[in-house]
């Protein structure tokens, strides 16, 4: 599995494989996405590995956009599904109580952050995370009697209208957008704790300024790690500030854990890194164990809904509940959260070393097994790149930050360089080169310039090495064809051939 290229393509499989792809292109919507960048036809899968109809094998670091916490067809998931099928239990029960649902809720509540499980209610929604987001908005609006929602730049919460209104690419008067802290492309040009502090102060000012144009909202929704936004982990202290700001103003805090949940970030729920307890959690993807399932978990004092206030025909998916119970229990019992934290830190370290080799990598970031590699134009400098004694882009002189007791802390100009322009073209080229080498990766970020890695929590050390080797080889190939042939790149190739550097 560690080789740089995929298995050779049998000639007899090619016509069927290509015919399926041609028919897909002719008959399916122009809105299809993954199929455009990943022209493969999966027919078998196990763990990290997918086999295509053409006979080629791929290492899958897309994992159903984070849905497959245990990888493809994990034995405990298959066993749970077979048990339900063999029992003769109904598969479609709307919101009726069943032993399968009872087991799912029991396991889910066992994993919830401290302070929530003992006072929680759960609402089963339609099968997609976006429906759970809609339900969460309806819930906090009913509970508070208010209408507006606070959301963050770069957010992604789904594809229905309400979820899109709170996502980064839409505009709606009911949603106020706030700056999300990040280091590499800090909206304030500062990064680090100072940038996070400015973002928190902006949020506080919007809520407390009677002329801000933003009335007290029904709720705030945030992702502990922005996934589609470019794999941006929220600083823990900023998360705690958001919790205090919302709690002090009786604004329910909604944590969107659709992609970060079930161990993905190195904690069972990503909010646990900061130690906060949200009022509402939106859950989907991995909680269904590879099958469609979505729920909202929330404080019981918010449960003011009338019967039928939120419903959905397919909210009683028994197979998904069984698969989800098995997945959550396996992650918990085998401490795969700790495994994700350790392995993710190792992968980040190695990828940051790779970034030192190639100027086309602008930044490497992530948390646990949710990792992003941002591709940039290696030949161009960023706008207003700073040097010692010069002002960073977006800042006019020193910014004073008052501490909790009114003390002032200064942001020193020139502490970080302005990043180089994002390069979606290079990111797409790396994705193509990865696929040629038998590695499936996703793209994301504001400019679709971030290579995203979402391997299953069950990935082995050997498979991790294979993933990193193939990604490094793909980056090297793209760097050679799109940038100057630096000495560092030549050294990288010699090491790959075992020639040494002497």
C-alpha cells in the first residue's frame, strides 16, 4: 500500500468503467461536485481502501466527507446492521420508540460533554446535517422569541436555505456575520492570541452597541473547527470567550459538530478541547456509522416546541441508529480519540516539514485527523508583506487590547508576514496528482486552495506513511511543473531516489 502509484488498470475493466462515467455525465445534474474531481467508480471498500471498477485501489482520505469514522465497512458496523436485518425489526418507524433507538440515545448521552447529558433533550431530524441546523434555528427562535442568528465568516452549515443563510457565501438580514479567528489569513492582519482577542472584542461590540444594527439574536452558531472554510481550528480561549459572551446575554450557543464529532479532532466532541458546554449541538455524519442520520441535542429548558413543530419522514432510520451506536461505542471503548490526537500531531509535524521543502505550501493546520494543507502561489509575495518595523496589511499602527482589568496589551506591527495569494489551481493539480498515485483527498477553503485530509480514525501507522508519501510525491510533482526548481526540491527528489544529499 505504500507505493507511490495505484494498481495497474486492467484493460478489460476500462470499457465498463468509462461507460458508467459517461452515463453519469450525461444523466446526472450539473450540480454534482466530487464526481468531477474524482472520476472513479467504487465497487468495493474496506477500511481506508477503495477499489474501483477499473481494478485500481485508492487510499481514501475523504471518508465520505468525514462520515466514516471507522472507515469503509468496519466489522462492528456491518454486524450491527446485520443484527437489525436478521431480527425482523421494522426499518422505518417515524419517531416511535424502539430498542434500537433507545440504545442509540443511551450511547449518545454517555459521550456528551459534561453539563449537557444530565439536562438534555434530543430531536431526530431528517437524515442530513443541514436539516438539524434548520431545527436548531427553529428551536432557539421559539425558545427566545427572537429571530436573528449570529454566524461566522467562512462557515458552512449545509445546503438548505436557512443553513445557507448562516454560511459564509450568503447574505441575509437575519444573519449577522462575525470574524472567525485564524492565524495564516487573520482578518485583522495580526494572528495568534491578539487576532483572536480582536475577533472576540468585535463580537462583544456588535452585541453591546445599540447602534450596531444587530439586535439581540436568537442564537449563535459556530464550528469548533471550520472544515469547508479551510480547516481552521478555533482557539480554545476564543471558544471560552464566545461561551461567556453568549451566556452573559442569554443567547443560546449552537455548536455545529456535524464534521468534528465522534473523535475526529482528538476529543469525542471538538468543544471538549476548550472545556465549554454549548446549549445546542448539531450532529450528523459519523453518528450514523456511514448511514444517514442527524440529530439536535439541547438543554431541556429550551424544549418549548409544540408537538409537530419539527418533524421529518425519515427520522427513524433504524439501520443508521444501530450503525451509529456501534461506531460511537467502538470509538469510546478503544479510545480512538487519543489515537486521532497522537496520529494527527505526527502528521501535522511531517507535513510542516514538507512545507519547508516547497514554497507552494503556504500553511499546514488542523486538529486530530482533520488536517488542511493550503496551497499558494510560490512565486508571488503577499500584498503588503511585512518586515520588522513595518505595518501589517490591514492595520494602522499599534492596536491596544485592554485586558480583563483594563490593562493594555499592544499588538506589535511587523510580527507576521502577509500570506502569499491562495492558489486553487495548484490545489486542484495536487488533488489530480494524488488520484494518479492512488490517494483520494478533498479540497476546501475560501478559495478552494486547501488540500483536506479526513482519514478514518482506524488508519494504521503503515497506511499513514503511505498517505504522506503519496501526498508528498504529488506536491513535488506539482511544484516541479509550476514553480522554480529550487535546490531544496532537487534534494527532496534525490532523497526519494535514495541518492543521499552528499
